[in-house]
């Protein structure tokens, strides 16, 4: 999660979604439906501006952006090894170190 640095100094264990800029999640081996469907909807409903889903099952990533009415309007897909451009944050994530499940 990327949010204001002050969150790390607080006693809260949940961040206010309005304060979150990016959520990064890795698809789990045992609960992929929750990660690839349920959480996408939850983050869109919460208004999270960018949601990066990393899928070690097939070596792909998906960046979802621009939430509106419970759905992300933007979607960019790539493979491990291709950098993830986070234009809104002015940075990119190198995905060449991402590892697939055995």
C-alpha cells in the first residue's frame, strides 16, 4: 500500500481509503478468486486510485486505475520482466525480479 507517511506513525491498523494512492496485491495459490475478482471490486468500491495485481501463477501483472461506480475504468496488463508505469505517482516498478510459483 502506498499512502501518506503519517499512517505509519499512527496507532490505526486500517488506512482510510481516501488516503491510499496504490494497493499492490499478489495472487495467492489457494484463494485466487478472492484476489482476482472480489478484491478488485472492493478496491474499486473504496475508490483506490490504482490497484496492481501481481499473478505468480502465470507471470503477469495487471494495473487497474480510475475507479468509478464500483469498477476500474483503466486496465493495463503486462508480463514479469516488463516494468509497471505508475504515471500518477511519477515512478515505475521494475517487474524483472518478480518470481512465478513453482
